[in-house]
C-alpha cells in the first residue's frame, strides 16, 4: 500500500485544523493593544473617505485599506484635505472646498474615531493668493535668531542668518511645495486672511474636530543660527504669526486642543529651539495645549534617542502627541532627522537597507518602548499612513503593514511591547 495518499490526507487535515484554530483566535489590534495608554491613529487620504479608486490604489485595494483602518485605528488625521491648498484654494468666503474634509469628519464620527485637523498655518501647500498683494518683496529676506521676547512681539526685522529659504517650485500659481516670489500682502492683510481662514475652518468643525495642528514646521532645521524657518509667514508678519494663529484658533473653538507640530525634534539643536519657543509662548499666555512631534524617523532610531527626546519635551509640562510616525527603511533615508516634504523623494532612493524587516521591527520596538516609558506625557500616537502602499514614503516601506495590508514583523514587535507595559523601561 502506498502511504503517500494517507500522508497527504493527514497533512491536509492538520492544516485545516490549524487554520480553523488560528481563525478562532481573537485578533489583536493596535488600538486594543494600547487602549490603556493612548489612542492609535493614522493619516487617511481622500479615497478612503469618499470611496472608489485612489492614488496608486484600485477600488478593491482601497476597500481593503478602509477595512484595516477600521480594525486597527481609533483616530484619524487628513493627510492633505484640511491643508490650505485643498480646503481653501480660492480667495474669499466662497473659495472653500469643504467636501472631502466634511467626508472625513463624518467618517470619523460614524466610526467612533477621534479627529485631528491638519493643518491651519504652514509654509507649504498654501495657495499663492494668500501671500499676494501690492508690496514688492525685499531684495533679500533674512532670518536670524531673535531674542526670546521677540517671539511673541511684533518684531519682524532680523540680521542675516545661516538658512536660506527654499526655492523648490511646482510651476506658476501652484504655491504648494514651492515659494511665492511675487508682490506681497502687507502684514495686516496677511493676518486678516489668516484670521478669516482659521475662524471659517475651525468654526465649521467646532466640537467635532477636537485637536488642531495650528502651526506646522515653523522652526529652522540644522545647527545654524536661525530659530525660525524662512517662510513668508515669518517674513511678512514676523515671529508673532505663531501666537496670532493660536489666538485665532482659540477664539474659533475655545474647547479644542491646539498643538504646535514639527519634525526632527529628535535632533537636540531643533529640540532646543522648540523648547525656547514654547516657553516664550507660555510666558505670554498663548494657548498652546500640546506638542506634536512628527517622528518621521529612520531604522537607526534607538530607544535611547527617542527616550531623551520625549523626556526633554516633557519638561514643558504639555501633552506630547506623536503626530506623523513612520520609520524609513530606504538606504538614502538613514542620514539624519530631516523630513521636509520637498526633499522626501531623495530620502526614499537606493533600495532598502539589508534585513529591512528585522531592523524595522527593532526600531519600532525601541520607539514604542520609549512611548510607553513616558506614557504620562505621550497621549496620542498617529502613524502617517495605514500601510506601505499609501505612504508618502512608499519606497521606504515605513509602516507596520505592507501594501497588501498584511502585518509585518514590525506589527508583531509593537504587540509584544504592549504586552510588557508593566516593565516599559529597558
């Protein structure tokens, strides 16, 4: 008698039993694993909120992305649709396009998710009309480190610094990731536009959007002498554009949590600028309620580096929100803490590092170990994308789920960290 048929039957039966047992096991989700510590959120795109095919995703893939979103996350942030360029592309009260943002809010409320508004004032993805006027631009725009009181004052003149404003453009009239160089609005004109925009957007979602990124990425990068990025907000209004934005947002919704959001805070020099800025805003009673640390990091990120970053930011006494977490596995993305949107393409080139899945898992384990150690300060963790397929750094494979929505070893590492919450210190 040939034993092979019996062996095949036995093997098939064993696999069926194992598969059935596995299917019967309760599925551990990210939101459940960390429910006692903080909400776990993600950035979402327009197609997820409105259905159908999307950028790089078929209708079927999008439906699977939505299913994963509902399964694992309990907080959402609009990746793009609340940025000025998309929600208010044309000048005036009739220039808004609220449809996609409305859909996001309804989706979030319908699925019992916390909603974060991103972002009100940013140097990028702001249409040219916001900055346009009749005043000629100065021959050269400079930006040095002002004294601390100048942060909340009306000062707008500074000596030369070491950072130069970016000049990457996407064609005339776009304004998105480039820089408008035409005749400028006056300080008063620009502040009025800021006021009207913030009151319209925040006011529309008052009581439903509980958290807002009010000012995004206003600090300078690197180890130069500048405190602030050389943006048109800074050059036209002065450093107090930050305080004004928070003032207007608080007027529009006094109950909303208002946060300052930036990347690269793992860099000690930039973190020092952040702490000085927030302390000065606090001294002037500016309503900053939370710090957003984007945490666009790479797989060399260690527990020790993240631990130190959070510990120093926590000295401000404000909740810390991890707002845009991803861990870049691309070879070109291992060179520093930068995450400027204009330079993203260069950081996802060169293929993946060796043993990318294992190193990604190790990095996420260390990062979340730091979050859990500082769980009294870390009150929200948001991934910047549901899976690798929709990530802005898709080539860097930076998320715990792959493009087919399958959990990667990084996901397992996160669940293991959640199980060790009683001993979150190393």
